[in-house]
């Protein structure tokens, strides 16, 4: 059984471990360097009044996924950006769907009109996930350089809340 709740700073260490496993695996996130719990705590604090963070916990209270929306400098004020992460080996089990239900509700409550998801073009799982939620492509950025120097294309998808 999966339980959802708003993220707390105490979750940051577990979230960092989950995210670092995804970063280490490669080819699904634009993040290329490991993150720390402190990094995530700082990210949560930025624009805290205009952001919403949720964690998914298993029956042992272990973080198995998290998602957030927040404003982004490249988006208009009526839009927010989303990031989603589910533990490796736990995708396709409804964790992302449950998180998105809570996140979309929170985005609407924060006054956003639409949510942007920017996904690496080589991240088939991410593209499928957002497409299945009802996101539709609105722009494509070709040849984006990641922090590691790797070049990727990015597809931005839009979901109206």
C-alpha cells in the first residue's frame, strides 16, 4: 500500500538516496551529479509558498517516490514546472499516478493554470508517464548541454489543471 503526504525536511535524506540511484543509472534525468539531503532541503525552501512537494511511502514508511511543482524562470507566472521520481524497480505500480493526483490538485490550489514537464527525449519511461497523465508536447529544445557535458534533446509537455 502506498501512502502520500506533503514532504518534510526529514524526508530529504531518503529522497536524495532514491534520486541518486536514478542519477547513477543514467539516461532518465537531466541531473548528472549526486545530490545531498541538504540540496533537497534547500530546493524545498526556494519559493516554498509557490511550490508543492509530495512523497510516496510504502507500508514500512520508506520513501518510494516524490514529486514537486514549483515556479520556473523560463515559464509564465500561470505555469509551474514538475519533477517526478519513483524508486528504481517500483515504476508502473501506480506510485507516479498517485503522486500526480496530489500534485495536480496542489498546483490548482496554488493558482497555476498549467503544469510544464520537461523530459529528456531519450527518457521513454518519462515521456510515456507524462503522456499517460494527459500532457501534450508544446515545445522541443534540441542539443541541450547537461552539466556533465552530454548533449540531449528535451521535450516540454503541458498539462492544463
